[in-house]
């Protein structure tokens, strides 16, 4: 699998010229200054780099292999060459990706039962609140009673777990079970050293204390002596204390109790039974939107709020649309929280990791972490350009990092240019998170755009196909959310680059944006295809090969216009045109190749054959594209059956017009002195494949008589088969002699173009 370029290259080379006006303006366009420490210039930066365009077929394969699952490309783009928009860009739950990106939020829900979700406040919890919470509390009673017994004995308990897993409610219920009343919430800013003072407050006496998300740092951890002092004070007052800590809390000589949250469905059932009657609860649980909600990774606070929405639905206060939208709305609320929280709760490095995970969702964890630190450096530079970015090398716990992101780690194979490789990967538990998160960062936090643009440009310059593909898929989401800004800041500079790998990322970004139903992508391609700017023409031509099957007639008309532009007025009358740009001509041929191998191949073939033979540019476009398609084999195996030959055989078997068209294009290529050599080479490759594969031999035996309709054609094919050499200097393949027998005699060359099964099998091997 080709990488499309000579590996990692200097980011500055080949990019659009940086804006004038100093570092401040450069950072506004995503180009951080060199002295920031984010990049170190090398001598190669001063040289003009040249790369080669990646083959369109292998580039399409990379796009299919490495695109995010949420875009649904892989399952629908394997056949042929085109990616056709339609149902393939859906995510589960009946929503398409575009709906998720744009969102459906109509209100912000307040989660919980009136107790501060953040836990910053301090004060007494009324007994009525505890009594109200008790019926809703769901847990493993056996395990929970064990915790109650331990609290009675030790008087202080430390519960550890991620945020929003019910730790606070569990702490309150533990105190409720030991009949500790009144209960007081301690401020979370209480340091370990101040803990005993908070417990000994004579003005606010209490029998139960809850300290949620105790503030600890590496230099001030919670230690065992702190708990021993607290236990002594609690025993003196006949009181109890429950402390909750997050996964990253600094603890020393303390083994916290891991909190296991209850199952979401059990919590929802408990809430509905308290809020409604049993019959109504069962009716609500049978709703499809409820099943869809429970099938996702929702927090307990979201389950509680969902139960209230269902109660309102049962009372006729909201419709089913509100119920169906709740899952996405709660997800949007979570993403907003991540980026609105202060540095203490969600540090900037964790925010950078969330963005990187959204871009590389389902990709290798190590790669995601590596590139998230690069984004972190750019974000630091945006916040304070006078400081050199600092990235911690060690100290990151993978499990705790993924807990914050509501993500999971798993092992799976990743397709590489060397074949499948087992990788440790990471993905959000809800596939919608990546789409919502990228939209939120791009449109809700524009101050992050300079760093994000700079990061995306670095990704586009990476030597790894996965990285470049994910840069494109990220930009596709941004384009859906805000097309004008994304075009101006990211896609257009890539398209204008001198480097083909940058242009290819622009191709993939536009392609994926179109698959997401972003507006106006075909209009952009139509405009660029007729542009004076070479890079934009190149991008449009390549993108047509990927999405042009949606409208083949318009696409082929645009490609014919592009090749006429390359020929110019002097070459349209049949002159040699030796001054043609070989790179652009090759890209045009490869786009036609992709269309010929797409699901609309019959319509494409008909349209190609409808052009007049004296229309030299259109003729060359058809022949070049056809010969390019001849090189493609099933599953890309070196000696797999040629895809065009399989198509011919299937059509000939039912007397289809495609077989006539394929034979006609073969004869046109063989008869055109510009293309004869390439056509003979392609036919030779098919013959060598036939020497290894009997199915291909039978198919080729049925085609050859249709290519020998004149004495000149017969002579050419006969000479090819008689002089065919084996690979790497080997003896002539045996299949050549057998195929010679299926050619009609010179006196019979005026026979039918499509041979019957009888006339295509002329000897004992083919009879």
C-alpha cells in the first residue's frame, strides 16, 4: 500500500505562502512561529520539495481502510472504485452523521436531585433529601452491605471511581444506612491537612460527612495519618465520613474502595417505578428510543434525567421527538462540560487528548497520544506564546485517561502497507462523540482554531497514510459544521500546495465531507475543475473519481473539459500533443478508471463510447482510463482475475451491451498508435494471469475473437501471442499457444463481435 510520498517531510515545504504581518497574524492562520519550540527548522526546510502523487486506486484503498467507523465508508466502498453517497454515512440509532454533527439540542438539562453536581458547596443535606434518594438507589445489595459494615467499623471510607458513576449518591446512602444524621457536605477544596478541623467544627456539628472529589496534589497527597486522625475525631463524636476521589487522586498508603456503578437499565427501571405506576413504566421501557438510549454509554445522571423526560412524555407534556433527542442532547452537554471546565478538573493536556481521540477514534492509542501532545504544544503556544511548550514525558495512566474520555481500549488489526498488524486501539464508547466534539471545538471555541489548523497541517504532512486520512476526515466534519471557514483556513491551502500529498488530503476531505452530506461539494469541484489553478484542478479531478459515480454524465463532461484544457486548442484536431502534462493526464485517466470500476460502470461505459472518434481529447480520455482500469484485479492480488475481464464475461454470458463496449474500447486502444504499446502490455498481463488461473484463461479465450475483426487486428494479436515472453526471462507461457487456437482464421475476421461459447473454444482445452 503506497504512502503517497517519501515519508515525513518538513511541514513548511510546499504549503501555501504564510500570511504577512508577523507572528501574531501567522498564529491567527494556524502557523505558530518557529521560536515557539513546537517546530525546529532543518536545512531541508529551505529547499523546494518535490513528491509524486499516490496512485488513485491505492489512495482510495487507504481512504477506505483508515476512515472512522462513524463515517461508514468501509462497508460500502469495497467494490470497484467509487464512493457513492447515500445510506453509507449513518450511525446507529437512526441518525445520519450530519444530524449528529449539527446537533439537535433544544435545551440544557440539569442532572441530579438538586445537590450541586460539582460539589463545590458546603452545607447540611436535609433528611428529607436522603429519604427521597433512597428509593431510587440501585446497587448490589450484598456488596453494599459489606461497605456499610466496614464504614460502621472504620468510621471513614474512601470510594474511588470516575465522575458521574453514582459515587456521591453511594456516599450519602452509606451514611443513610448507618443512620448518621444530620449529614454535612464538606467543601472539596478541603486539603488533607485541614480534614480534621472540618470534622471538629462545633458550630456545624454533624453525625455524617461527605467529602466529594477531595482535592489532592502530588506534593500534598491524602495519607494514612490523615485518615487515622480523622477516625479518632469521628469516634469521639460518634460520626462517620465518606470521601470520594477520582481516578487521578494522589493517595499514599491508602487502598480506596473501587466503586462499581449500577447498570443503567436497572437505574432507569427503579426511577420509572417511583415516578409512574408499573404499567406505565413497562410501556415506557418498550419504546424504541428507550432501547436506543440504553444501548449507549450514558452516565447515571443522564439516566436519571431521562427518566424525568419519560415521565413528562407519559403525562403528555412532551412528544416522542423530545424523548428520541435526549440521548444526543445529553452527549452534547457532556462535550460542552469537557471544554468549559477549568484546568483543575480537565487540564489542557486532557482537552488536547479528547480532540486527538475524536480525530483518531478507533485508531492506535499510542498514535493518538503522540499526536495529542503535538496539539497540546500548539494550544500552549496559543495561550501564551512567550513560553516554550512543555509536554510531560511520563506519568500518564492510559486507563484513567480513557475513563475521562468515556472511551475504551481494545486490540484489533490495523491495515498497513505491510499487511494487517495487531494494534492496541482506543475509541469512544459512543461513536457519536467524535462528531459532536469536533463540531463543538471548531464552532464553539474559535480561539482554538489557530492551534487546530496548525495541527491539521502537520498531520497532512505526516508519512503515515492513517494520519493523513484522519486529518482529512477531521476536516470533513469541520467543513460540514462551517464550510466557508474550513475551506479558507484548511482545504484551499492544501489544494494550492505544490505537494501532491497535501492535495490528496484535500481530495479526501472534500470526498468525506460530501459523504456526510456537507453542502455544495459538487459545485466546488465543478468550479475547481475549470480553474486556472493547477492544484485545484488536480484536486477536483481526483475527487471526481471518488464521488463522481453519483452523477456520471456530469462528471465525465467535467473530465472531458479538463482534458481539453490540457490539450489546448492546438491539440484537439489530432496532433500528437507531446507537450501534455503527464501528471495531469494520468490523474484524468485514473478518475475514469475509478468510474469504470464503480457500481454505475454500465452508464459510464455508454457515456464514454458516445463521444465521436474525431474528438481527440475525449477519445484519449476514454482509452487511457480504460487501459488504466485493465490493471486492476480482484482483491488487488497480483495474479487475481482482472476486474474488467470478469465484467466482460458476465455481460457476454447474457448478451449484454457492456461486452460490446469493452471489446470496442480494446480495439480502439490497440488500433491507436498512441496507445498500442500500452494496450499490448495490458493484454500481455492478462495472458500471464491466464497462465496461472484457468477461469481467467476461459474468459480471455472468449474475448480474443471479438478483438480480431480485421486482418490487421488478427495479425497483431497473433504476433503478440507468438512472441509473448514469460516473466523475468522465463520461457513463453503455455497459455499463449492455447489462446492462439481461439483466434478466428483470417478469412473469418468479419464474424460477430461477441463470440458464442462454441466459437470461443477452438481446441480441446477450450472445447
